[in-house]
């Protein structure tokens, strides 16, 4: 696996990471524990070094899973986790919490669940409008000085927030959604973080599975699947959005790769400091995704993909309204 440096930081990771959320949370029933451990360890064997989790995934169970899976492999990997949501008695509550004392509590609890001495990359999961970002960055700076955290990250933050945070404690990575069906970061975010020397970690690089070409308007989701609440995943939207998948399939066939591989290769071709974190619970999909890191796209191929995709409007918001209000702040 090729390696990439996140911005101008000292953090070097595999060109593709593994998003572990779906193993425990959001996409239906949790995966069987030993099967998920097998996938995580297979990723390490194949060169993946960046593993992404959060206390809210479960809550807590995803960190525990990742901690157990990576315990014998700790020296080979970079573990990223997140703080910022409200959890009471093991259940997510409405709203956010990035108060300094809470950040410190989360750091200690995450270290224990992960079974590690230092969190490699600690993200604020969503910007808390009730807490000045300078206080958040300052708290993480203190955790770095204490040896509990190595690098500071932000997720779905707006430009002003990124700049203010970065002035207090250098931000190593911004994690936000980015893919061929959500290209909003290209307008302002990517140029700004490039100038600041911040790396970019796109989550949902395969459009929550849609860009793999394995679902259409007839696909049904488990009752607990987050996608049931997402406007972009209504049956009508999926039917309309198949046009983008069909385009990807056509271009991928010409390149003799899968649609998912082409979508990931396109992301990797954007900037050398971009590290997508596709998630999966299946070994076959893991291997398919990892192979995308070796696909070389010419400048002409990248342009063709972008121009063709731009002609297909994507239907539906990427989040329900209450979650949409939490991004870009």
C-alpha cells in the first residue's frame, strides 16, 4: 500500500484507510464480532494503517471492537477517534458537547476502550456552537502535551472554524464527506486547507454504498439502517441517482475496474494529501477497495469522469434536516 502524508503534518498513513463505523452502527445490525476482527486484521495485512472510529459508534462498541482487533498490531497502525456528541447512560442524546471537561473525559474513556496509551488522531466530530473553537483546540493541545493525543482533527467544520482552531493548535486533518456525488468541498474547503497544510480524510467516499452499483430503487434497508432517514436514499432519489452509477459503470468497464474502484481512484487523484476511508464488513469488498490504491488515472481520465458526473444532478439532501444543521459550522 502506498503511503500519504496528511497535509504538512508528520502523520503518514496508508493511501486508503478503513472506516469502521458500519461494523457496529448506523447500517443495520452490528457485524458478528469475530468476523469484524478478521476484516480489520486483514486490512492491516494488506497495508492499511489508518483506522477510523468514534465513541458515538455504538455508542462505545466500535471503539471496543477496534481496540481488541488491533491490540496485537498497535505499532503498525494509526487510530483515529472522535468526541463531541452527547451520550447519557450509553445512549446518544440530542445536541452536542465539546466542553473542555467533557473532551478530557472522552479522551480518557476512549483510551481505555481502545486499550492504547495515545490517540493518534482526535477529531471534534461536529462543531459545538456553544463552545468557542479556541477552547476546543486549546483542550486538545493540552491533551497532546500530556501525551494522550498525537494529532488534532476536525470533522465537517466550516472555513472560519478551521482557521480559528488551526491558529491555536495545528489541525492535522479535516474529515468531511466527499465523493463523486458530494463535491461541495471542492469549492472552498480544499483550497483553504491546502493553503493551511491540513490533510483531508473523506468519509463516505462511495456514497454510503450507492456508488458501488449494488443498490437501486427496489433495495430495502434494515429497520435500524440510518439510510432510511436520508433524503438521498428515498426510492425516488435512488431511481434518479442510478444515472450516476450507470455512468461510473460504463467508465469503469473501459478501465477494467469496478465502479467502486474508479470512484476511489478518482478521489485519490485529486490531491496527494487526501486519504479516503471507505468502510466495509466484507473481506471481498475490502480487497476490492484496497486495489483502487494502485489504479492510475491520467489527467484526461480524471477530467472526463468529472465532466461526465457534473452533467448528472444528484437528487436528495445528504442528511435529514436536523443533521444538516450540524455541518459546515
